[in-house]
C-alpha cells in the first residue's frame, strides 16, 4: 500500500516543482513510511541539478512531478522502489494498492517475452499497460489507484479499482493539474478553502459526501471503475471513461444449494488470493458473520492469521448506551477456532483523539465507527502491516436493515397516498420520551413512518439518509439560498434509475455498491488504517465473487426479514451456528453518552453562538434546540450533533492545515 501524488505545472521552475512534490510526499508519509520517491519529467533533460538520491529526473514531452510513498508488502527490496518505468523510460508509474491476480498476469506477459526486474505487482501493472493500454485495467483483480505517465506524448492516465477501495483525488487550479491519494496533499500545493455547498448539503444528509463530489469546490475523485486521460491544453477537461460497469443480471435457474456452494468456493479463492504477501497477514474479528467467515477460510486454507483483533468499549461507556458487544462473540469464535484473539477495550481520550482522527479522515466523515477502526489499526500496527476485513458482504449479499425491510416497504407503498401520509403525521405527534423503545428506538420508528410517506423511489432512497437538514431548519438563510433546491440524492437517483428492474432489493444493493460503499465504508476504513500505515484488504470485493453475487436473484440474499441468506448457507460448517444466527449489529461507538458526558464541554465550545454566527452556515436556534433535547433525553440527535462537531473540527483543520502532534 502506498500514497501517490503528482502535478503537471502550467509554468514553473524545476526547483519549484521539486519543492511542491516533496511537500506532497510529506503529507502522505503515513501511507508509506518504508520508502519514497519523486520523479521529475523535464525537457530538455536537466544535468546541473543537485537532488536527493530518492529523486529521479527523466526526459519528458512536458514537465511533471510524480510522487510515491511506499508501504512495502510485496518484494520488500529496493527493486520495488517507485516511481518505476518501463525499460525504454516511456511509461512511468506511481501506484497504490494490490492486484491479487498479478502472478497469472505476469505469466501471460512473460509468455510474450516481457522481462521483469522485481517481484512486485506494480511492475506487472506497468508492463500490462505497456502491452494493452487502458484495456489492461479490465484484467486487474484487486484494489488500486494508479497514475501512469506517457513521457513521449505528455499524457497522464489515472484509474481506480472497480469499487473505489483505494482513493484518488484530482483538481485543476491556477493552470496546474494535481492528483493525490488524499486531499491534504493537494492542499500542500494549492490551498482550496471554498466549500462546495451542494456537497455540504449531502454531507449533512448522509454523514459523508457521495463520490465523485468532495467537500471542497474544484476537487473531485476519480470514479470507481473509471480512468481519466489528461492531455496538454485540456487539463481542465479530463477525458473520463468507465472500464467496468456493474450490471446485475440475476440468473433465476441456478439451484439455491448450488449457488451456496459457488459462493463458498469463490470466497475461499478470494481469501487465498489476498493472503499473498511478504509480511504477516492478520484479520479483524468482530464475531459477526462476515469477519468470522474470513478468519474461518484463512484457517481452511491452512494459512492461519498472524493475529486477530477485536475491540469493545468500557463497561462505563456501555452503561449509557448499548452498542454491539463484539468482544463476547469474538472470544467465542476464537475459542471455537482454537486461536488467540487480541482484545482491545477502548476508553479513548476523546478530546485529544478526535482532532487527530479528523486530520487523518481528510474529509468530513461523521460515522462513529472511525474511532474503533482507528484504534484497532493503531494497536495492530505494532505487529502487522496487513489486515483482512469482512467489509463488502452487506452490500453484495444484503445485510442492512433497508434490504430486509424492503418487502415491508413494498406492501406499505400499495396503500393510498392519504393512508401513507398519515404515518408521517403520526410520527410528528409521538411522545418525545417515555416509550419502552427508548430514544433510539423512537428515532428509528419515526424515521420509518416518515420515509414511507413519500413516493416509491424516495421511500427507498431515503433509507440512505440520516437527516433532512433543509426541512429541519438547520441552515442559515445564506446557506439555504446557496443550497436552493439542490438534490442531495442525485448520485443515488442516477444509479437507482440506471438499473432496469422492478426488484427494489436489487436496486438498493446496486446503490449500496455504487454509492454508499466507496463513499462511506471504504472511504473511512482506508483513512483510519493508513493513518497507522496498515493495509486493509477486502476479500468480499474480489471480482469473481462480486460477479457471482450480482448474478444471484435477490430472494437468495434477502427473504422474510432475513439478510445474507446465501452467505449463511455457504458458511455452514465453517462459521459456528451461534454466529450465523447472531442478531445484526452495526460497527459503531457509544456517542450518545459521550456527547452528554465526555464531550459536553467540546460541544458547547465548538457549537457556541459565536462559532455558529462566525461560520454563517447554520441556524443557531435549531442547533441549540437539538443539543438541549438530546441532553434531556427527549430526542436522539446524536448523529446530527456528531456531524456538526466533526464538520467544525474539519473546518478548523482546513484553516490551519497543520499535522496533528
């Protein structure tokens, strides 16, 4: 795993280009602490420069600087140093990720008389591009973000893996084209402080910004499964093309048992592929179906994990709010498998930790799961560089509440409009407190009744949202005018409508894999793991397994309020029954209690009238009411407050652009 960056300058000196490249490298050091390199493409070739040994100068049709920070996983020798070039020095690559079928791709190239100087997948990707051009991308099975420079033509190619497991940002500013694994590296060259208000509206709706948008105006992400070509004279208009388009085409004729056997076989192969490394490979273990399946198949492949890691919160925190008790289930799984589980009981110093997490998150992400993910990876980094994760199973096999409630939605949507709107009116008049459901249960029930009052499409898409900031009166008059009628669901709606089926579950899964997964889950896991220089691999997103999952009918995945049916069937005999039937719990943190206790002073300081009025983004009365009702136990506004707190910390970091201590 690595960090990559680069700049095509409009008009700058070689010395200035080097200084910018070195600053970008510094901002990405946590992504690759083992080695770094800078390539300077110049014309004519410079001979009088005094440069660090890590800097390579090469002849290029136009100037460019490319940057790599390396986390050594395959071929730990200097042969894996980047930037790397083809023998004729025409193509230059900086690369972040792993291609898990690189060995077979290498054999194919060797049969065509290509020769290799290293044992890395980086060199395979480079030579494959040399042989096949952008068509090479269709052959890659893995997680990657890659930049390849054609020094003869002065053209840059950027690409990401199918699901956007690895990040890649780009911007055009002051005549320069920039790209990087993280926005903070772009900021090292061109300070962008203008907030994209449409993206801010999306953040406050979903707790993240859906790709390819970002919170900063003028900064975008390369779309998953796509490549960009940047040419001279058109740097502000990159040529973007998909190389892979997910197209679920369920095959109704396959028997259920045969499908389960195929899922098991494909997942076992995926796990085996992703165990390839020249360093120890470990795993997350929550004691849930997904992570237990991964660990169980590691053992079945006779390659036990170097270590497994589980985390839970202190008894004091759990007194105030119950979140999933992973430690109990993880200990049971470890005992069943006969392995040791490293257990981390978390009682974080939140005042010190939150600014650090926000810095590494790189963009506002208001999921409390950032905290346990960061702490587990930080703890694991002492002994491992690679962790396998069960992420992706929910999105391809239907593991979320919205998937198995889709049948309920469909029945409700058959009612007349007036009857459905009555549910929304009923939610507005529920008692604020005192229900046996508790504030969290009431929040979920009210949300369900309100979303069912909309039309068919909106009912399903609203399941991706956490709040409705415009309708709830959160925005200041100025922000409300900027946001206008902006549709926060534009990406969700485009994906939903692109799939021609009446099956709502299939459509929900499609939106999950195309929007939610890359923008939210994969996004935060990449940042929190790379903060501690740890690579997280996701076998459930193996190309062959996903293709199989997309070919299965939704009834194999979700039925009768039960999700991931086919995965549960496939894992019988590998995953203990107690885990298979464990109630679904999210990976989260006890933020309701934290906001009222540990973070009470921080909330008062960062969401004060002075701060809110200075930002001119929000309605202070709405914010104060939200905080007050939360503390009184009248409303569960924990995620809304968490989103505002996260945003304010992120804005302060943007203003300072300083690394954490």
